[in-house]
C-alpha cells in the first residue's frame, strides 16, 4: 500500500512540475556561474593587459599619419602639440567625441598637462597637417614602471 502511494505521488502532475522547476533552476544557476567565470577571466585579462600597456612597449614605428606618441609640448585647447620620439612635433586636435583615458579613468581635455606622455589615435584632416584625435591614452613616462592601482584585481583565482 505504501508503494502505491509513492508511485501515484511520483506520477502526479504536481511532482513532475516541481522536478521540472528544480531542473530549470539548476540549469539557470549553472549558466549564471559560467557567466561569472567568463567575466572573471575577461577582467583578469584586461587588468593584466592594462598593467603591461605602457609607452616603452610600443613599437618604434608606431607614429604615422594616423597617430602620434610622445610628450605634450604645448596645449592650446582644442589643439595640442606632441613631440614624437624622433623630435617631430605634430599638432593634435581634440574633438568633442575624442575619448581621453588615463589608467582606467576617462578624463577631460582640461586635465591634460604639458609634459604628459600620450598616445594618440586619429586621422589626418583635409590638409593632413593636423591629427584629429579619436582616442588619447595618457601613459607613464618612458622608463618608469606603472604604479599598481590600490583596487587591483587578483592575479589568480
């Protein structure tokens, strides 16, 4: 008699619904955990890449018609003059859409200072005399090690 009740209970619609809901919850938790793992790996990769991204690691031929890397010589917003590695001075125009990053922060053009080392990616204007900046990255001075942020992500899990 006891086994009959158990068989009826296992075959009931209510029990099948409970099992189905538990299965769905377990699958959702596994997917969520997988997303957390992927996010952690991406964040770790990004952190390590940012720590290794400094001016000394750029190839010597980085400068070209569509960019410049070097020291800011003068600032007269929206333009600034950058001395390239070979001493060539290039004029960079900062537009409203230009993204300026320093470490992990986005900053405004007013926070740029003479003497900053920057990498500019952009495109030449019609006269090819001015680089219209699309992205500017403020870098540590060549030969200096980047400082680790105080809120550094763990290196390994």
